[in-house]
C-alpha cells in the first residue's frame, strides 16, 4: 500500500509538526508546533536532513512563530555594524579603527549571524556529517578573518542569514495553505443529552450522539443531517467557498461551517476517524514521500561537498609546486572564495521548497497530494483512466422507467426489490429507496448475497429473487425477451421465482464540469479513458457526451485491473481516478491513484496518492498543471544554481572573482531560486 498511516495525529495536532520544513537558519530559533503542516519535503540546507527522518527537528525553523522583524533581527544588527565598519574603513578613515579595535568591531558584526552557523557545523560533525555547508561557510569566513579580510567574512555570513530568513518566510507562506486545515477542526461540540445541550470535548463525543450546530459554528465530527436542511461552508475540505446546501439524511463532514440556521446532526464516526482527521494525517505523511529529484540532490550534496573541500585544499597548496611567485595568502583567499561559491544551499533549499510550494498550492485548491514524488509523476501523466459513477457523473441515480412483465404484481415486486436493495450501499439502491419509499419491515430474506459485477440474489419464502444487470439473469439461466441494445440508461433487471419479472431503468446525471475537465486533459496532451462496471451502452453514451477517447463498460473489478495493466505495457504514465471500494485495487496499481474525496470510499482515499476533496473533475487537469509547474520551477532552479556556480567557480579558481562575487554565486543564487520557487504559490491554476 502506498498509504503508510492514516491514523489520527496526536491529540494536539500542533505537536505533530516534524520540522518537515526546517531550514538551516543561522539566526532563527525554532519554535515547535507551528502547525501540522508537514506536506513539505525538508527544506533544511543540510543535506543530512533531507533523507534522515531521525535528524533533530528542533533547529532552523523559520516558519514557526515569531514576527518577521524578529526573524531579521540578527541580520539587521550585523548589517548595521558592518555598514558602520565600512564607513570607518573607507569613508571617514577613522584613525583608531585599525588593529585590534577593527578586528573586535567586525567580530561583533560577525557573531549574530556567524555563531549559529558555527554551532550547527559542530553539531553536524558530532552527528557524523563533517562536510556540511555549515562547515564550508565556517572555514571560509574564519579563513577570511585569519588573512584580515574581515568585511568579506562578515558579508558572507550576513547574506547567508538574509537568504535563510527569506527562505523561512517563503516556507511559512506555503505552510499557511495547509495549516488552515487545522483551524477547521474544533476541539469541542455541543451534544444533546437528556434533552439539554452540553459542551463536550470532541474526542468524548460518541457515534449516534446528536450534535447541535449554531450558525457560524464548525462541525467537529462526521455526521448525517437530522434537520430538514442547512447551508454549509465547505472550504476547509473542498477549497471552494460556494455554500453547499445539505438536506435531511445527507452526509456532513468535520470542518464544515454552519452558515444560517440552527441544525442538528447525528454523529456517524468517532473523532479520530473523521474524514478531516484522516486528511490531516495524510498531509502529515506527505513529507515522507520525496521526489526523485529531491533524493538525487540530497545524495549529490553528500558527495559534492567533500569534493569541493579537497579541491579548495588543492587550489591553496598545489600552486606552490608550479607557480614561481607563490604567495600563500593569495591562494588561500582563492580557496576561501571557492568554498563559499561551492556551498550547495541554493539546491538543497530551493528544490524542496519548490515541491513544498506545489503541495501547498494543491491544498489551497482542494487537492491533497500525499508526497512530492507524486507531483513529479503527475507532470508526466499521459493517460488518465477514470471510473464513471461518482467521478464523471454525480453518482445520484433516479428511477426513469419501470417495465414489469408481471404488472399485476407491480407493488409487491417493487417492495421486494426495495427490501433486497436495502442491504446494498450502491447509489442504485438509494435510487430505488427514493422511488419506492420506506422498506416493508414484514419482508425478511432467508438469504442475501452480493454477486460482484452482477447484482444481488436473495431468497424469501423459499423463492429466489435476482436484482442486477442482465448478465445476472444469464448466469442463472433466466430467459428474457428484451432488446437491451437500445437502452442508454442503467438497467436493473429483475427475476422472481425463476421467471423474468421486468426491469427498471435508472439514470445518473453527468457532472456539470465533466466536459470541461476532459477538454482540459486534451489540451494537456493527455488521453482520457473511461472504465465502468455499468452497461456498455450507458458508458458509451456518457463517453460520447464528454468526448472521452476510449470507453469500456460491463467490467468487473478484475477487468479494470487488466485494462490498466494493458495501458501500462505501453510505457506511459497512468493516473486512475475513482471513488468506490471496488476502485481501490486499480488506484493502487496506477502510477498515480486519484480519489474523489467527497463521495469516495475511505479505502480508496487511503490507497490513493492524490485526493480531490470536492469531487470536481476539473481538479484532475488542475493537479496535472500543478505538477508540471512545480517540476518546471525545480528544473529552472537546478539550471540556475549549477550554471552560475560553474561560471563563478572557474573565475574564483583563476583569481578573477572575489568574496563578493562568491556571495552572489551562493546566497544571491539561493535568493533568486527561492523567489522563483514561491511563484507557484501565487499562480492561478483555474482555467
């Protein structure tokens, strides 16, 4: 199973933050518990943290707590002292500003931004990671002080600190999109017990308790409506601000906000099992699933960093063997410049941040992506295979026509069918209940069994009842004289006591956004395929209406698996979109499984890699666009970082670049990459 854990987070969700967005700030103290928002891959500069879940998580979290001014405070102090020092050096040329006083002044400027990095370098060494970027920055700036270029040493750490703070602000902004989910799950609920309302902790509310919800209050647990109707804000679950009207017996979910009238609901799931609680756990687990690009960069940094350290040593020492007028301080300075340029921060910060931004942007639009690796796969999807009922159609069936061969016994047959369907949760069963009315309690079956892909079989008073598709009648050798080819609706065939008794036609309405969703998939160069267990003529009718490329009906769950395997043999990335329990095997098989989270079964949602919270088919192409945009930004950052660093490294080794150019190649490029990465959070993905 791709899904690793859908359990409820700790009783205080804020304690579950695992520093997934920790960054190596040399100046910002972490504050645990900023939010249960671990949808990011680690944004820590230190390569060791990128693939080590056990790494300490109490350091370098810009995004947690604290005002922006406090985050910038160490850098502002350092900048002020550096600016005054440069004025003393080059503008006013103060007589006393030489020797020890000058050293002490610049040392004071260095400490606020440099000491935290040196401390982190020491901790990294103790953990066995000797060649960290903290180590690079430390020896480069200490070396600068040793040879007397104090301002350059301070400037390197200062701009490094500024870059880290900007990165922290970017992470905090991205996390806020996901953190908003936490604010939608209240800790208390008003329960009606002994005829009076009582405010109880949500975790103490039991299944079947009655909750009273006032206007403006948020629902704490999943429930069904007892009141006749109510209007709800579902933005926390769907990303859509449009109010949703719920009627008696409709499902309402934790996180929904009652908008107008006092309503009562009956609890259907425990607090820990609510859909929102599971969503929070899914988002939390997203940080464990990293994209191949992220993993490559983490491994690359582990190899790359020690190599550049030894190259820097070579730049410092080897010229003594070949250069006639070798001056140690000159080549030592070049080696220091080389070390600053070679720091891999631009890569190991901006790339996870790009993926984090993509996950945050998806969450903001009601799409939960369970890991950055799935964003990568989404960007390469060539085939989207989808179920029909509940995915492209609304999943709300209505009886269209009743054709009974035994018309004299119409009411009796409908009552039996209604009673038999009462054992099923299929949308077709709901349509029968709405059409016939309450189940006749006097009708009791001796046997009820579901035949997958066919329908239901029951025995009542020793007589067999079959209700399903015509393949079910064929299976039990029930003769019938009906031409089913011309029927475009879903057909429920009925046999009673070994005789064909007629059929009921049921229609499912196509979702309003389904046609636009298919058009957008085509615009992205993606082929749309529909697989359904429904009657093939119905499936083909829906496919023609939506202009779906290929459609197959009359499929059992195993047939869907076979069809997806056939597509995968073409070496094309496949996404499967479904909502029912029978879709779970295909969702697990596909490269990316997408579940419709509103109507979808829990098993499918837990198996899926992407969850669309409002069942809107438009979110399918939107998820692909977010994946493509994320991958594009990540690749841009890789190209920018490698390109600039390669040029300045060559210039630095040749003595043509100073420490100031090194600062741009390191921190400047990191800043540009961070600014590029946060663009995804501002992108409008609605077409």
